[in-house]
C-alpha cells in the first residue's frame, strides 16, 4: 500500500536529512575551513565560521616543511598493494566457499570475521618484534602484507556474498564447455562479478588508506603514509591548528575525491546482500 | 561416437542414497529420455554422466573408455541446462564460440563454426546481441548452439524446455528431434513431461526413487508397461486402474485400461455408469464416467464430438486385447 506523503512533510524530511548530513560532515568541513585561516583565527573564541581572511599560507608552509608527495606515494603503494594482493587471494577463496562449500565453510567465514573483532593492539607487540627480527620495520612491503591480512576477512566475505548471487549452473556450463578452473575464474566468474569486485576493491582501498594504527606504529620515515603525515603536525612545538588542518585536508583529499566519484559503486557494495 | 555405459553406478549424498547401483547402456546415436516424477534422480543421473557430480560407486564408460574420474571438460559431452546458463556478459557469438575458444581452436575456424550453427538455429541476426536481449526461445537456441559447435560425443539436455511457454515448447521439441535426425549424435534428455518423452525418444528410461522401472521404446512402454507405476505414468490421459471385484473377474489384483481402449454403447456393456464432466478438445472428447462397482471415475476417450451429456446413462466395455493385468505386487501379468 502506498502511503500518502504531503508536500509539507516531504520538505520537513528533506530539511531533516540535510541537517543530519551536515552534522556528520561538519568536522570535515570545519577542518577544510580552518586550513584556510591564520593560526590566530583558527583558535579564535567565539569561532569564526566563514568571515575570515582566506589564505593559502598554511598549505605553503606544510609543503615547505615536509614532502607531501612522498607520503602520498607511500599511501598509494600501501593501500593499492594491499588491496591488489588481497583481491588476488580472496577471489579463489571466495569462489571455493561459494561454489564448493564444505561442511565447515560457514564456520570458517565466521571465524575469519571474528578476527576483526580482536583489538589490534593485542597483537601489536608480537608483530612489532617480528618486524624487527625480520628487519622490515618502516618497510612498505611489510605494511602491504600486514594491511592485506587485516582486511582479508572483509574482502573474502564481501566477494563471497557477491559470488553467491551468481547461478552455479553458469559455472557448470563453463566446465562442460571445457574450461578448467583458471579459465572458469578468468573468463566467466570474474567478468560476471565485476561490479562486486569493483566495490570490494574500492572499500578495501579506503580502509587501507585510512588505516592509522599499524601505519603509525610500524613506520617512521621511509614507509610513512599520509596518516603519519597528519600525525607529524600534532607537533610538540605547540598546536598549530591551521597547519594541522591544511595537512589533514591534503591527506584526505585524494580519498574524498575517489569516494565522491564512486559513490554509486560504494553504496551498492556496502548494502549488497541487505535486500534479497 | 557416443556409446555410454553405466556399470553399477551409485550416488549417495551423505547417508541418503539417491541412486542405488544402476546399470544402463545408451547406444551410439540413440535419443534416450530419462523420465520420472520430480525427485526421482533423473537429473542427478544426468549430472553423474556429465561429471558435474562425482559417483559414489561404479563405473561410467564413454565409448569403452573409463570416464568415471575424468573431469567434465574432458568427457567430450555437451550440456544444455534448464536455465540456459548462458554467459550474460558475452555476445551470442562469444557464447557459442566459448567451447571452441577453450579448445584453443583458431579464430577463422571458430567463426566458421559459429556461423554454421547460427544458420541451423536461425540466430544469424542475433549474433551481436547479449543473452539479456533475447527471448526465452532464442536463449534456448543459443544454449543449443553452444552445445553443437563442439561436435560432442553426446548431448545432455536437462529439462531444456520447461521454462518455455506451451506453444514454444512444441516448436522446440520438433527442432531438437530434427537436430537429432540431422546430427545423428547420442542425446540424453531429462524431463518430467511424459509427452516430451513419448514424442522424442528412441528409448525411454522410466525412473522412480533412483530405480529404473522400465527401459524401452515409447510404444513398448505404452503397450506393455512392466508395472503399475509405468502404466500410470506413460500415456495421456492416464490409464484407468481398477482393483477389487472387477479386477478379480480378470484373475488380477489390478486391471488397467487406457481411455482410448474403452468402447461406449447406449444398449449394453460390461460396466454401467453415468456421464460426469466431459472435456471437449475438438479432435477428441474425454468423458469422466462414474460406474457402478468402481470407486474412481473412469476416463473414456472418444474420437471427435459425441452427443453425450452430463448425467446420461451409458455402458462401457474394455477392449480385451488392450486390457493390462497386474498382480498384488503391481507387476504385469502375462
């Protein structure tokens, strides 16, 4: 039964939705605005929201003081590398769970997901020591592997739900048509699951990009990504809010732009399986 | 060549044995139909032959070679699925060419074979479309096209027509029979529709609960059903089965008489009854007649239109030549 919604009510709902959206977005908006203020305006009380002298000075200082591009590059390598490696491992894993499940498949899936509930700090010490022993502290490849392992349960789980939607008969048809396992994955399953794989890649990339706990603890100079770049501005010389905001804005800009352009994929990915 | 032999083939899912040890030989070039009610194991049997399910025991031989452990891709069989199972991201051309591509055939030969299959199946105008842009019948043709390009040892059909509407089904039925006559390749066809079985098969295998109830040509099954199950399953409308005193009079536990083998008379006959509901098909009329001493109404088939109405009193006589007699176990008596 359709419900009648009056125009007034619609307008009210729209206003409410905008309000909630604004509240959620406010911290980011505030950070971006602050990055264009002087340090004095940034800490002014009562706070100045829009009417201040807009300046790019902070960005200049940040760029002078640290090499943004190097941090950016590290972020790209760590987030991109861990995503790529994760997806290569997760596709066959999710395939086997979706199409040739064993009696324990459900348990394994749940167990994998349960590792995400473990507080990361619980394994910091052993992993830190392991990195020292192996001589891979502050190493990009080590971070690629660690972040891949951390996000793997989510990638496998997401791909599994996508693959479950694909009719098994199509894969059987491929088998009858002479496709081996490799061809079946490459020519039939993967192309059919492209939307699912794309949103999984996207989500994982964002998770890895924003990951701060491991990147801050396991890097110092060579492998430090943008999260470390932001952290370096909460400096011991006193708080420079405007500069910290400029650094933060620079760090989140790439992922924000990527997220903006791929909203549709992302929403589909996050809500997939919710409506069946 | 496509001679398929099942030797004590058995299938169990966990504790449940869906197919007890079963022997069957399918000769090269034969059109064999597996028919039976749903859940009788006919699809499972087909999937065992295809290699999509592993057998729990026994041996499958294709042209004398043991294929029990051979993966589906290497058995040289082609399958047409009920859901068509086309690759939705590929054009019709690519769908049909897929098995050839997997076999590593060169592009020119692939194109030649796709063209000739498309010609046979009237798909030439649709080669660049995606499956999503085709009707059900066209999709089914693409699925058949994908099967014939490989020139397989045998075709396996898993209820290929059950997703089509009635008119299309009759058309496709003829097309598949036509294809069989032209290619002369072994075909194994699974259906629950006994009309499809009767019209298409060289040999019908009637299955129930994983057991083979009877194997024979359509007319053998029609004329001499081995037991009550086959008698009731083959033929449309169903054979009338009568027990009790009427059967005892013929020295049997149950007698069976097909609707087309009962004579109707105004004056005299073996059984007397009143006409119930009648179904007029134009070419034939089916009367449901309630007879004295027989609990279930009998179905009677009369050619053309006959002037009988609801409540009319008539006399029926079974044609003694076509009377089937069964013992207490349901087996056919000589």
